[in-house]
C-alpha cells in the first residue's frame, strides 16, 4: 500500500460514546481525550490531544470518549482498512448522534478507494 492510498477518517466522539475498532487501527487524538482498551494483549491507553496509538493486539479495540474528542482513524493496510470501513459503517448506524465522521483522502470521500470493493 502506498502512502498516497492511505485513507483516514476524522471522527468526533461525544463523551461516553463507545466505538469498537479492529486491531491494527491507528487512533490519533486531535482534541479532547479517549480511553482505549485492547482486549488482546489486555492493555489500556489514555489518549489526549496530540497522542497517537496503533492497536497491535489480536483482538478488537474499544475506544470510549472521556471528553468530546476529535479523532483521526487510519489503517496500515487493506485488510485492516476493510475491517475499519465495516466497523465505521456499523458504528454510524448504531450510534447515530454520538458519532460524526468525515472521510479524507486527497479530495475524495469515504465511499470508495482503490483496493476496496464499492458498496
């Protein structure tokens, strides 16, 4: 995967909102703070504005908003990107107003990128 193919999502997470992400997701906190729990290896991480963490475990990552937070989510490769895209779609349906997302990729939206099937 080339750096120009990277897809990032900017997500605004309300306090108390819980977001479940696949392992391999990179979470960058632009504003506010969030609590990350990696099920395997069983690690907790607190992110504040300016912090970045890549979940390297084998299990899902749970992100909980502690204060209104602005996050940037990214995927290191296509398989993580597919799982992250699916997780973001499910989160938008489940959370409604608790989550707002915006796709970023050099002038394109969240809908499709090379290497991922169009939905």
